[in-house]
C-alpha cells in the first residue's frame, strides 16, 4: 500500500507546522503587502533584478499619478520588498530595485498566474 503523506504536505522543506488558521493568516498578511492598484505592475517592472529610476517607472506606467507611484513605492519599501537608492547629485537620481526577499516573489506570482489560467470557465 502506498503512502500519500508526502503528497499533502505544504512544503517538504518547511519545518513550520501550519494549522488552517495560521496558514490562512499568513497568506492574508502576504496579500496585504501586495494589495494596491499599482503594486503588482510596479513589481513586474522590477523583476529580473532590474533597477529602475523613478522617471522610468513613471513612463512605464503612464496611467499612475506621481503621488500614487510614490505612495506605492514607499509602502513596498516599508514592507521590505523594494529598496530605494538615492544618488547625491543634481538633479536627484533615485533608483528602485527589489530586495533579495522581493525577488523571491517572482516564482510565487508565476504560480498564481498559472493557477488563474487554469480557471475552468475561461
């Protein structure tokens, strides 16, 4: 008789034992970091270890206001997803890139995209 215990674990290398409550709470907290109309678009422009100047992000996302772009980038920076580098020059040069932890979002978001594409009523 075969055992299926290896198939139903959350993650084979995970040492944390999740209950349904703690798993749901962890996922909810992760989605709170990513919620916002523009955050996903900003992240996809920064994936692949790309560094973008603020003006490049403004041009790449033409429908976003400057104020909203600043807010979303600050929230991502406060959450540890994005790093901001200010170069001391005139005019000021500000660059954004994903932190090492932020880069690990790429496979997770790819998995969500693949899951969404498999929707039965598409």
